[in-house]
């Protein structure tokens, strides 16, 4: 027996004799189970001896390690494990100190088998729930040592894999032991997370390329699978305040190893993070990614594109919880990156702010980044409810630069090209935001503050900008997914095959068209008139007309749309407009296709007959006026359209006659549509403040209270109502003309004249107010009664309040 000296062996403490008896003479025989049961029973019977048992076992193990007797080391650790599992008394803390001291001794060894043995014992200990807390236990060494094992570079690949897996299991054990114990050192502190997380990511990354495994290996858990499980468990235990400390090392690891550029591994990491953390904490991860994107504003385009791709995937996973409370800040960050990318692309370089000086960049990389940012904006918008998406639309619209009003670029890239690029990028972002947008109330979804600037961009000379604006309008108006059914312009003999979804126009839709209908018609008309419009423009304008007819059309709107189509035909025939032959033929084809559609929607037989007759004549005599022959690759165009007349044209008189018989407004149909031109038709002109000034009619000033006379009630008859309806169109035109003159006066008149006019108006207003006050505000009755005027009339004498005498009951 070890430690026995002569006759003193019998005087050794009992616990030492019991410990010595569990070790066989030959370590290959293993633990003496009978003696181990005696030791366990003794430890349970005398728990106060447990700490001494642990200390003695620790002493023996240290001696055996030093003497390289590894068989006895394994027996000692097995005995420790059994005692640890069996004893759950208050004295366990002192025994655990000895146990951890022995585990530490094994982990400090350079023998892989001892490291793995110590790790396995620690994992068993980590799964034990202790009854009493520990105030002084530290796991700093274990975090460092297990992290070091995760990065093992042992020569033998099999042993290296075992060491790394042992390190991962050890880290998992540390997390389990400390994460829910408030008395332990906080495992979420950066000093620990900066070791744990990179170690896990290193093993996650190193096993990415290992795909071929033998069938026996597939049954076992691979290092990558173990790492992912451990990483998910770590993140799943993270509370609200710990998310930042857990995610920051991930960002740092991806930066240090240039893993953003590949995108694949970075996306995989954040998919694990987003699926593992609690859903209510998703927005914290998004905010950290956005902050990291800002911090890398001057990194290469591939790095920024990688971060944006990760944002895109993370937003899709987080769904409604991705944006969090700061909705507009998310979009503001993305739009800022978009603007910086355009700036870098235009200048071709940027200042890194370091000793490296300026860095030359590739425009191709910046273009890819811009497309990624635009997709990400759309992904975030898809997670928002309708009311927040409307706010985001307004926010982006406010960022689009208008020449001369609020240029959005810095001086380094100001100019027409910079403004154009920003306009296109932001409008593409709006296309993404509005995709799939559904609303029941168009007035709230498309307020004037959004629709008017949007329509003003549809009048720019840039064809790409105009096309994007039409796409946005189509997304917003199409609420029943009818748009794909009009992907190309064609003459459809029976629209029932399209299976269109048409609902009755609601009151809100009627109000929307009453308020904004004329603006939409005007911009469709002027969009067709643009010489730079191509096939895509006309196809999308046809879609817009078709969707207006099905989504927002009442009887009055139908009449206006038919007038608009006939006005487009007149535009194509006009000799005053210098338009190419293709544009004239395209406008003829668009008007014909739309009238063919609207006549079938109105279901008036005579109207349909006239339209079909004209189309049949065109098919025989002028096929270049039909969409099937003009909207194709390499259309056959005539040298001119001087001979286009007669039966190949739609007649306004005929259409008015047939629709009038079905109850439509004849007078309105007979009135040709004429768009109202304003200074907004060219965005190159700065908006004048006069455009926003609305003055009341002059004759309002003539109606004063003192001249108010009671006039007999006018008799209202059928003729009166009829005349009022007939005159309404003319009155509207007169009112528009009067307002135009007023605005023009404020734009062009000298300042002195405007000041004099406003001064006179102010004086007149004050005099009228004084008259009103004299009539409505009379002095209270005076105790002194009334006085007599010179003409025998009685007047109330005005007595100052401080001279009045009130009854005592009224004074307090």
C-alpha cells in the first residue's frame, strides 16, 4: 500500500485507507468496484469528510501525473466522477474545489488523452445542478483553456479533431454551468465572449469544406454539427442585455478573416443567430448590423455588399420583429449607404482617412452594392404593416433630390449625373417598397405629399426615371393582382378569358379620383407625348389606364378616360407636335387597345360595335396602328402618317352618341380633353413659392355683414339643375384660369405692387373684422339705463366695467 511506513499504517485516517483501497495493484484492472462502494457509502455517511477525500484524491492524481502513471490517473478521475454524482450535500462546494483543481491539472498536460479525460469529467460536472451556490468559484482558466483546445493544431488529424471537439464540449459545459447562476462571473462579459464565440466560429468555418464522410462517421456527430448546436444553445440563453456582447465578436471575426466578401459563411452565421435568439430580440441584431455597416462606410464595395446581403437574409427571418422601434432610422442608414455608393462611383475613389491615402474603387462593385441595398430596403419594407410602409414611402420620397430645391449629394459629386443617379436609385427603392402594397383607402395610402412629387418626376426628360414612376403607380393602384394579365398590349376580342377581378368603386376611391384624377390623366397624356418614350413606356401606360378602369373607375371616371384616349388619338394626328413616326403609331395602338378594353368593361353594345369596326378596318388597311404590329422587335413603320383618316379613326361624335343613349354624360363626352400645363412640367425649373399660394376669390371681400340683405329663396326646378350640371365644366375652366392669373401675378409682378396689394387686403380685412366685432360684441346692460340720441332713438350707454355697480350677490 502506498504511503505505509512500518507499523504506522494502521494509524492512517480511515478515509485515506478507503481511498487507497480503490486503486488495484495493476492499473489495467481498473477501479476496484467493491472498495469504491465502501468509499461512496463512507462519504455519504460522513459528508464532513468529503473535502478531505477530494484533497487526498487530488494529491494522488498530481503525483501520478508527475510520474506518468496514467492508468492510476484515469482511476482517480473515475472515482471523483462517481463521488461527484452521488454526493449532493452542503459540503459539496469544498469537494468541487478539489475536483476542479484536478481537472485543471489534466487540462494543463500536453497529453491529448489527459486533456480529453479532464474535459469529459468537467462536462459531467457541468450537468449537475448544485443545491448550494458558490461565491468564489472562477471559470476564467477553463474558458481560456477550452478556447485554446478549439484551435488545436495537433499533427494527427484524428487526434486534432478529438481535441477540438473536447474544447467545444468544454465551452458548452462552462456556459451551462454559469449562464443561469447570478453568483458566478458573468459569462456574457466581453472578456469571455471574445474567446468563446471566435472559437466556435473557427470550428464552424473549418468544417465547411468537409462534405465527404464515411457511413460510420456520419452516424457520429461531426465537429461542425457539435459547434452549431453549442452556438445555438449559447444564443438561445442570451437575454436582452447580452445580445450585443454575443454578436459583436461575430462581427469582429468576420472582419478579421475577410469573410464578408464570400457572403456564404457570414449569411450562415447570422441565420443561426436569427433562428436561435428570442424573436423579440431580433431588432437588436439588425441594429448592430446597421451600425457595423456605417462603421465600414469606407471599406471595399464587396465588404459592404456582404454586410447588406446578411441584412437582407436577417430581415427576412426576423419578419415583423426586424425593424424594431426605430423604423425610419433603419431606412435612413440604408439610404445613406446608397448615396455614399453613388458618390464613390462618380468620383472613382475615396479618402480612407488613414495613411493609405485614397483608394481606387471599381464601379462594377458599387453597382452590385447598390442593387443589394435596394433589395434589402424592399425586404425590410415587406415586414412592415401598411401604415408604417406609407411612412417609409413618404420618407424616401423626401430624400429624392429635385434640381435647384434640395440637392442630396455632397459637393464632390454634385451635378446632373449625380442627381440623376440618386433619383434612379431612390425610385428603385420605392419600387421595392411598394411591391405587394395593399390598401383599402387610397386617400391615406397616397396622400398629396407623396403623389404630387411622384407625378412631377414622371415629367422629367429621363426615360428611365419616368418608367420607374409608372412602375410605382402600378404597384400602388393594383390591389387585385390584375397587372400580370396586361403584361403586353394586344387587342383582346373577349376579355372574359383574362378572369379580371373587378370590385365596385368605394366612396374613398371616388374621393381619391375626384381629388387626383385630373393629375393622373394629365401625366398619362404628357408621358405619351414625350419623344424619348419607348415600347416599355407605352406598355406600362396602357397597364396604368387599364388598372384605373378596374380599380378606381366610376361612371364619371370612365367618361374622362374615354376622353383621354380620344385626346391621345388627336395628339398622334397633330401636325404641330414633332414626334417620330414610331411614337405616333404607338399612341394610336395604345388608344385603340384601351378603347377595346373599356368598351367591353362598359358593356354598351353600340360602343363595342364601333370600336370593333375600326379595329377590323385597321387590320386590313393600317396594321401599323395596332399593338400587335407596332410593339414587336423591328416593327414595319410607314414613312409618314399623313393618310391616316376616315374609317381607321375612332370618332368622338359616334362614341358620344352611343354612350349618351346609355345614360352617360353627353356634354362631358363631347368636350375634348385638354391637359392643363403648369410650371411643373419641367423639373429643370425651380418651383416658385407662388405655386403654393392660394388666394380667395376677390368677390369674397365684397360680402360684408352690414350689406347683408335677406334675398328671396330661388326656386329650384329641373331646368335649374340641368343648367347647373351643364355649366359646371365651364365654371371649372374659368376658375382654373382665374387661379392661374393670380399665381402668375405673384410670380411676375414687382415686389412693390404685391406689397401694396397685400397691404390693401390686410386693411380691408381689419375694417371688416372691426365691423363684425361692433355687431356681435355688444356692451353688457348698464345699471344707468339708456341714453337718447339726437334723432329720438335710444342707445345703450357704454359704461366701463370698473364703473359698473353690481348687486352684492354677484360680487365675491
